C-alpha cells in the first residue's frame, strides 16, 4: 500500500517522566544480576523485531536455534533509519544492501554476511511454516533514550511490558508530535506477515520486541 508523505516528528520524546516510565516498562523478566530474559514472538511470514538485550551468545545460529527461520536480515546502518523497503522480500532487501543470514544447514549459508545479534538493532525475520514461534533470549539489558529523526522515516521498537501492553494511543499520548487531541495518532505502520506495511489503529496493542515504521 502507498505510504503517505512523512509528517513532523520531534528530535526526542519530551518529558523526563515519560522517559522514566519507558525505561521501567522496557525491563523484561529478571533472571539474575546483570542478566534479563526477553521473549521474541515470531509469526509465520515476515517479522520486524528488535532485541532489548545483548544475548549471552549472540551468534545467529544459537539465537535462532529451534525456530523454523527461513532468513534474517539487517541493514548496515543499524537501528536508526535503514533504507525503506515498501514491500519486503528477499530480492528487494538484497538489492537495497541489507545483510543476511540463513541457517548453516542450508547450502547457500556460505553467502551469509550477518552473524551476530546486536541489542537495539532492527532485524527482519522470515519464519517458515504455519505456527507461531517464541524465541527466549537472555543477556545484558541495553537501555537508552529514544531519539527520533524529524521529517524522516523512523524504524523503532517500543519498550513495552509484554504482560501488559498499552494501546498505541495510550503509549504515544504524552508525545505531542505523535498524538494530538484533535487529530489523534499520527501514522505508524507495522509489518504484515506478507511483507507489507500496514497502518496501526489507535486501539491496537503495541508488541514487545516489534519494530515499527513511524512517519
């Protein structure tokens, strides 16, 4: 579907209270001192994900072991503002310069140029089959303030409590550039399993570990 012209964004979500709330919500389940657990939920088809922890063993072969993953993709410029792919597919990602990984059991694995998971980085993951997969990951937490680029595409994950996810309207209401009383929520898109970006409704629930396109 066509993406409308970008709207204004602030350089930073305002309010120290809002940032403090975000940092509290982004803490997954505590396991041991200095180590926390995060669960990445993968749906069949395409998923846009991010990790709030640096896995104890960040090797992609280890992190995705046991999940029926077809491929994983990441852009060289990391989490901030990767080249926008309107319809996500392997050929489109390869043409745009995204690095990729496939399981080492595949013959084409010798072409892999993506090997490790990094915290707070965007990944596109294609899951095979028809069943949802839950990917438990443990490691060191990575907390940082959320910086948004004005008048640009922002590819971001929202630090939310997976056991009590807020609606998009509730999450963004403290940010005037994302929510206005008269017009409501600005345009935010999530990746569909088919690889298309779909606009979220204000009443939709945010998902922990999911990356979103914010215009």
